[in-house]
C-alpha cells in the first residue's frame, strides 16, 4: 500500500464533503495501524468531545463527551506531538482511567492544531496488543492531524469571509473602505470614490483590469493578486489579501483587498470586492512585532544572566567557604595565613565575576568594554593555580602546572576577563575529569611589540564526540551522558569564546571521546608598564586623637566588618542602624567622619545626608560623609555626590579605602589648626 498516494486520493477528492473525507481518512487510518477505534475529538475546557468516530459496533455516538483526564489524549496534548502505547497494561499508563475503564492496550494519537491553538486530537486505539509503532506510524498520524488542522483553519477563514461580505456596506461608510467591481462581459472596471482616493487618482480616471493590477508592487504583491484573480475566475475562490500598492503619486502603501466572483451558467461574469488602506495598521503591527522580539531577547538575556550567575560563582565561593571552614580546626599559624590568603584571593575573583555578570547584557548588544590595566602577568595564573589545587586534590585528580612567564613581565589588558577565561576552562576540566590528571601549561613570548600569551588546558576526562564539538561554544550547550551526566548551565565555554574574541585571540579544541580534551588559546597582549605596588600599612601615622567616627548601616554584619577594620586603625566608632538613628546621634554629638550606607529602612542614606547638610548638623568642611554602598553605578555615584557626600567607597571594600577616608579627614582637621 502506497500510503501517500492513498492519503492524497482521499483529501484531494473534490466530489467529497469534509465529513466524507474525514470518514474515509479514519477508515484508512484503521487499516494502516491495524486498530479498531478511530476518533477525531475537540477539546474544550478539559472536556473531550467526540466529533467523528468509527467503532466496530457503532457503540460510540458522535457528540459523546468525556473528561479529558480520563482519556489517553491528555498525554498527547501534554506532549504536544504524537504519542503511542502498544501494550498499556505494562506501560506507565497501566493505572490510567482509560485503561482501567476500557482496557485499551494500543493507542496512537496526535494533537490537531489550528495555528497555535489546540483544537483536539485524532487517535486510533484497540483492546488488543499491537506491535511497537514505527517512526513512520508517528509521521502518518501527525500527517492526519496536520490535514485536519488545516481544513479547520480553512473552514474558519471561509466563514470569516462570508461575515466580511455581509458587512461590506457598513464598512464602506464607517471605515472608509473602497469598493470595486469588474464586469467581465463588458470588460469594465468600476471604482468607488474611496477606492480612487486610495489609488490617489482623479475622479475622471477610468481603470481597466490590467492597469488596476499594475498598481500593485511588482513581485510578490502583484503575483499574489494576479493569481487570486485568475483562480477566482476559474474556480470561484474568494480572496482576502494584504498587499503593497504603489499609488498614482508613487506612494507605497499597504492595502487589504477582498474579492469574490459571480457565476452564471458556470461562467464567471463579475468580480467584486473591497479595498482598504491599512498602512498604519501594518506599521503598528510591525512595530509591535519588533517590540515583542526585543522583549523576548531581553527575557532571554535575563535568563542567561541568571544561569551564568549560578554557573560562574561556585568556584570562588568554594574557595572562600572551603578555606574558612578548614581554618576552624587549623592550628598551624603558617597554614592558617596561607588559607586566609587563598580565601581572600577567591573573594577577589568572586567580585570580578560579579562585576562581569552585571555587564553580561552588554555582551549580547556588543557594548562590552574591556577595562585594561597594568599588572604582573604571572600573578594571575599563580593565584588561579593556588585556588584550584585543593579542588583537584579533593577530587583525587592530579593537577600539574607549568607557568613559563618571566617574573618581571608586565602586561596591559583586562586581567579580570583574562582570569575569567582560565577559570572557566579549569572549572570544566575539574567537572569532566573523574580520574587521571589535568595539565595547565602557560607561556609568553614577545612578538612584534606584543606579548603573545599561550594557554593550554589538557585533561584526561570523558572527552567529546565530533558532533558535539561543532556546537561546543553555543550557549546552553552541554553533552549529557546518561551514566555520567553532570550539572551546569552550558554557558561557560560560550563566555570563554566571547571573551577571547573580544581580546582578539583565538581558541581551538581537540578532544577524543573517553580519552580527554585539550583547549589551546592564544591572546595578544599589550606590553605593560611596571607599577609601584601598594602594601597594607602596618602602622597608621596620622594623628587621630580627637577623631570621632559614626558608622551608619542597617546590616549587623556590615557594621561588624567596618568595626574590625577601624579597630586595626585603633579607631573606636559609634554606630547607627538607619538614617533616622544617624540624625539622632548627630544631634547628640559632633562627628568628624561618617560612613553612610545608602539603602536602609526608615530613612535611607541619601535623604539622611541631605538633612544633615541642610540642618547644619554636619556642615561641609567639618564632617566628611563617605558613601559606603553596594550600588556602584555612575548614577549611584552622582546621586551620592548630589546628596552632599564627599567620598564613595563600594562594598566589599579594602582596608586601604578606609585608611584614605581617615587620612583625608585627619588632614582636613590639621589644616584648621
């Protein structure tokens, strides 16, 4: 049996009505699938309505309704595609009401869609067990469903055309829709005044059918109207089209044209219809379409951003929490100091990643700007190796490094992005290597007044297939092995590729399944200038005998951190829990230095600062007010300055930032004598 030929003969038979075609199609399906019951259903608000049916004993009449949840079709609609069971009693639907009530062992069905709307299902079933359904069977039942959906859509369109025709007279007067008529016997075209206005022709203009068609833009629009007219004359088909038209004044507009034919003795004698200028509607629709696309892209960016946060923050957080946890039982002072350094380096990496994540939307819009600075090139990789060494050790994976970079090599580039590239590669190597080892080989050389940086990360992990390698750097891509699947968002390598491209570098990968993977990166860097390094001060040589300090922050941990920092400078501060409390404290005591959080309940830092300045409780020049906040945008900084704050320190802060504020207020006091 030639399925497609039989299917075509049924659906293309012009002598058969729709109901007759459906009946033949269901009988054909029963033969194809060797089943007993065939149903076309319509689903309305959870109710399954039988629209067409064939059963062996005609026991199921058209119009019968069931609860959708009690039919196998609920699974079909949930899946959104063809679903089949060949032995329900031993499958996941063994306890389904449909099996319990009707003992239907075999079932295959597909959803019927009209556009994006679910109409119902077409399904075939039987009480007997069937052989497993083939891929062809799935294709066949979906083909049935597609034809039924298309016919339903055509029927609805036809009904809409009839409704449009019945309101033509009202539309012409209310909506300024023009009418037209073509008398084929007299070869005469008649336009209403509104139609002439749309074409922008004078009242004396006398069109013919050929010239009327030539007004439509050459190409798709003209071909469409020509085909519609010819089809209407030959078979009487109506048309309802949106086309582009070039007016007599050479203005491009969009029109909606509706037309139908009149026949006498099986001969078309007249065409008539309407014409409406819909340019504004089309332009508005296009604008809404663009806005929808933009909104969808923004939503996708937000989803990618959240996924990236989850993926990228784990390693440095592991370094921080891991090192701090082991410190609880560490007695060796030297090892305690080393672990603290690793935790602090992890915190620095974490902060860099957070800053990069906040800029992630700029990457998709091509607005990412690298922030180069001068730094010792080798330090980045030594720090990262120190961070990852305990992680590999915990997993019993050997981690070997070879960093061939001169100790005095200064580079000028975005070191945070460079660190992020290598961090992502090492994270992937750690994730996908269960045994063996990971090798990190880094070298640099000067080429044409540049530093050519070479990075190679090799692992003995699971490797990748050739097919997967083709989409390796696409977002959200991750090869999943049923027995060895791992978590992750699939964003890491996509970010690596983007950053390498931004830095004008190249990245390549070689991988063998179950043997391992090697990533090779080459990045050209500008030669940097040696910088004088600033170390933390062991002593504080500014006089602070009369310095009074107030810390304003609603978060207890933030207050404790700042208190510990000030203790290192031998400064004892007062504390306020919000802006209102700060004002109360300032009414009781004159402060030289105030560290002010910006976002707080009751009264925020910005409003509190304005009040302190306006009421002269803390005059400019007498009290230094420092913004200490996690909001770090240029807008936030401008708002702090406008409120009357003198300095801006972002959280998390370093001790030297606090020192600078203390030095500044001390010098300010000294200058006053």
